[in-house]
């Protein structure tokens, strides 16, 4: 019954390719750069040793509160805190990328860095970099996804670096061969899935996301190469929930065949909300010039709810097939943070026109997030799950 959705073999191949390629490479189109992966076995083994002899053998009770079912880390409120956050400074992070460096590109209000997420009935465990090193020593942590996962990945690098001593080695491996599609218009090439998936199907910890890249029309191309005589193209309109369900189903099938379920711990990030429409906080404007969070907990963005449900159902089905993936619902807590997007304070990979410059809200990035900022909280929650696993 499940495969009635994909009656034609070509459609099945197409969706399979999309589901995998988008998770591996969507960031290339959105940023014009390439997705890196964080191999902590190679990059941080020495850093763990150099971080000092006080690295704990285990995460003790003081720093490791139980994540009981009564402790819902995803329900809470934002509390202004200029004492304990941020955990790093933008200018001190050598891994900072220009699309997230809001201070560097002229943002003058810095309150967005000083909001701490406070769950209603418990506390997030403090972020301890040396404890994280010890927990994942000799293991491979991989972020697989679009530019919002790149946003989170950059945040994790900054958080880790802030815990290292000044003499600790730090470098990043970026594999240019992980390009999976061309960055003109929105064209997806459906070849070489295994070539790229090999970078993450043996990971110890996988962090997936898939949402943003599907919100715009795209062209699907399959064949031996782009522009070849056997290439066939099909234009797909804005992603429907039904098609998203199909993609998730085929992604699930791929995981069932390829993932080592006894080795790999997997996480799926819920959709990161955007603030393009002011009616979500009763103001007719987008995120441009916004400097305060939404403090009314009743406000939400219904635009992502259907796809959130689709992802949740998919992960529940995977669980019945013996593939357990932790669903980190960061959507709701991120909805409040209309103040935390780059807006116009970032490096744009396209030329901003004179007309746009005359109307800043017209080209504001209300999708990604300034760093330090909201993705640090996503990683703080991810950290708590890793530490307690």
C-alpha cells in the first residue's frame, strides 16, 4: 500500500534521489558554498587530550540531570540573560561563516545574543565542551542537510572551539567532491547517491534536517550528467505535503537498508521557522529591524505544521521497523525569535540591487539565524541528548 504512491519506477528513482541528495547537498544551492562534515575522530582527538587533564571520565550527576519524560526541553520561554549567554563571541570563532556573522556586517543591536531558552519544568544541563569531547571520543558526528543544518553545524563548531584551550589544534575538513547539484536556477541531479552517502552512512551520530529547500519550485534532472542527451527534466511546483511524505518514505527505506542501527545514533531536526510575514506577531512586516522576541506563547507559525506532522508520522513508522530516530522539535521555541535572523546584516552571495537597497525589508534574510543565537540552543538540546545517551 505504501508504494502505491510511486507506481512508476522513474518517479520512485526520482524521489529517492531527491530525498538523499537534498539531505546531503541542498546547502550548496542556497549558499553557493559546500557542505562540510565534522569528523571528530580525526579533528578533535588531539584537542580532547590538549583540553586539559580535568576532562571528566564521566558526566557526573551535577552536570547530567536525567532527561525524564516529564522534562520537556521544547516547551518553555526565552529569558533575557546577559550573564551566561552567549557561550562564544562571533569575532572569536574561527569557523564563523559570513552568512551568519551579523555583527561583522553591521548589526548594532546585540540583545539577540542574550536570550536563554528556559524549559518550563526543568533546566537544560550546562554545556560542557570537555564532557562532549569525552563522550564522542573516537566517534564521527555528521550533520546532513540544507543551509539551516549548515547554520547549526557552524554553531556547533563555534561552541566546541570556545571550550578548547588557545593552543589546541583546530581545523575543518571540507570536501569539495560533496557537490551534488548545480547552482543555476534550482536543478537537482539524480546521480551518484552512494558516492556521497558514503560520507555519512558509517557515522556514529547523524543529525538530519530536510524542509527549507523544498519550499520553492525546482527542476528534477535525471540522466548520466546535466546537459547530456539522455537527461530528462521535470519541473515541480512548490512542495506539497503529499510529496514531502513520499520523500520521507523513500528516505526511510534507504535508512532501513543502509544504516547500522546498532551503531548509529540519529536525530531529525524539525523545521526551522521563518519570519517573512508580520501577521504572525500582529505586525505587518517581516524580520527587518526587529529587536525583540515574540513573548506571547500563544503565537505560532501554522505554515509548517502539516510537514511537522508528516515527519513525526514517518519517524514513528521507522521506530516500528527498528530504526529509532530522536525527533528534536525546535520549531516552536524558534518561532518566538523574530529578532534573531540576519535580516540585511550578512554577506549575500547575490548582488543586491539598488531597488532592494532602497527598501531593506525587501531583501532581508528572515530564514537563517545570526550566530551566536538560536542554533546554539538547538545544539545545547542536541548536546543534552548525546551526553545522556
